[in-house]
C-alpha cells in the first residue's frame, strides 16, 4: 500500500524515541509560540481596549492559531518549513490577535 505524499515517514522501519519525538514537536511549534507571544506583547503597545483578554491568554490563542496554520502548511505541502506555511502563520497570528484584542471596536 502506498501512503500519500508527506506520510511516507510513517512507514519507515526506523523508530524514534520519545525524547526525539518531543524535540521534533517542540521545534515544529517553536515559530508559532514565538510569533504568538510577540503579537500578544506587541498588541498591548497600542493601548488595551476594554474587555480585552490578558496578554498570556492572547499569546496562547495566537500560538494555537499559528500551530494550526503550520499544521495546514505541513499537510498541504508535505514538508515542514515552507515559506507558504510561515506566511500563513503570520497571517493567522495577526488575525487572531486582532480578534482577541477586539480590534474591530476601534
């Protein structure tokens, strides 16, 4: 049986230790965590609006949106680290920061 593109590593006879898996997962999520945190901390520089969430909640929401964007890029292209995935990461974090900081309220 032939696996779809991007999933060929699942059929590999080589196994990965739990520490290696954790290392790969953290390295995959590191850009989303960093961009999410920078967006949350930078978004507070424009003044906090009434009803806006705390900075750490904003960072968590932004990082979650960024992680989903990176996962989508991985599934779409079959590779990690493509420029399209990173562009989607920045776009997703920007939109989520606008939403959690209630940017539409002016």
